[in-house]
C-alpha cells in the first residue's frame, strides 16, 4: 500500500476541502476512497474532473517529479 494526497472535484469544480491523505493500493482506489464516488482514469472533459491525486513518498520530491494522476466521473453506459 502507498500513501496518496487527494483533492476532490464535483463537476470539475474544486470542493474547497483540504487535501485528504489516504493509504491505498492504487491512485484510483485513493481517489474513490477520498471522494466517495467511483472514478475512471484516462482523459476527460474538465466538467467530468473528480480527483487530482499525488503519490506521497517518504521524502519530499521535486515538484516536477512528483507522480500525479487525474480521474474523471465514470462514463454513462
């Protein structure tokens, strides 16, 4: 398991809550746990943005090398 920091969005708008620290198996699982809704990876429109996730390591990495991920609302079936 890894540590992640998550910022949640609703319809592409930041929910104004502080970053949430989560321990999870994957960035996608961290986004789902922190935001309370299912997510999908890949690309999406800004209004679908649901979570911005950063992987946290034991030491402070340089800003441009920090692994980060974007997740979106699941596609309608």
